[in-house]
């Protein structure tokens, strides 16, 4: 069975993001919709991970043929784009009228962290080769940049502060979701460090291999970032 001709190609032949294309016009009311496909994709990703997502498996989960699925979605990358945006709908946006800008950022990033940890496949997102530009992700990013702008950051400062904060929450959750060490493995690794403490004195002293307090590390690291950003707003900084 051949795949229908792709509708998602620019004149140069490069693939366009699913968010830059209009959904296809239904033919004879097909049973699938973009919303249903997205819901099934998120469920499949949650249960089996990014490496198990294929168009064939998604079509089987939907009880549809591959041709029907391809009528709605051109590529696996489109499916992932839709799934990413769907999970960002779960990340709550704080009330900008309450609290300081730092409190707003903490609430925003903490909610995002909880959401990403509910969907461990999101750990693979930094490895993707195209950005997310769906409406839910853009609303989340708009809140973050608007909060920074209200705090007094300007121009390039807004972009730099935005990405250092986003990278903190993304990197923290990606590490936590990906690492699969048992307590026995951690203990054995720390014992090796202790045996080589002349070479790694600091790692040995602070028991690097035994540290698994992801929540505390995230919050303390975020505090350091916010303190540093706040210092940039001081007169003469």
C-alpha cells in the first residue's frame, strides 16, 4: 500500500511543521481527527516511549489503516509535534497579577517540571531537530518571556534569561527521566570513587554518586538562577 502524496512540503522540498499547515479537508467524514490521533499518540508514548512510536503502531492503536492515518498526518515528526503541544496544555500558567516575578517563574517552571515527569518520553525532546511552535507551548513560552519583560529585562536579556530557565527545567527532567541506576549501582559507584579519592577528592567527599534528590537540586538550582538574574536588574549591573 503506497503512502499518499505528502502535503507538508515547501516549494524547496523541505518538510514544513504541522503547525504551519492547514488540516486536510475531510473526505466522506473519516473516523479519525487530529485530536483523536494526538490523544492516542500521547497514550502510546506514555506507555511505550519514543523508540516504540511508529505510524503503523499508532494506526493499529486507533483501529485504522495506515492510509487513513496518513490522510490526517504526514509524518512521525508531525505526530510528535502534536503530542508535545498536547502535554504543554497540562502545564498551568500562574496568575500574573499575584506574586513577584520570581514567584511566577518558580510556579511556571515547577508546573512544567511536574508535567514533563508525567510523560517520561519528553526526555528525548532536546534531541529533536526542529522547535516546538504549537499554540500551547507558545502560550507557555509567552508567559515566561512576558514575566521577564515585566521584571525589567530588555532585548537580548529576555531571550537569554528565558532559555537559561527553560533549559534548567528541561535538563533537570530529562536527566531524572532517563537515568536508570539502582541503589546498589549507586552504592558500588560511590565505593569506586572513595577508593580513588586522591584523584576525585571533591566527588568523593560530597558523595556525588549517591545524590538522587532531584526535587531539591531543581529548586536550589532555580533559586541560584533567579538570584543571578535578579542581580542583573540592579542599578549599574
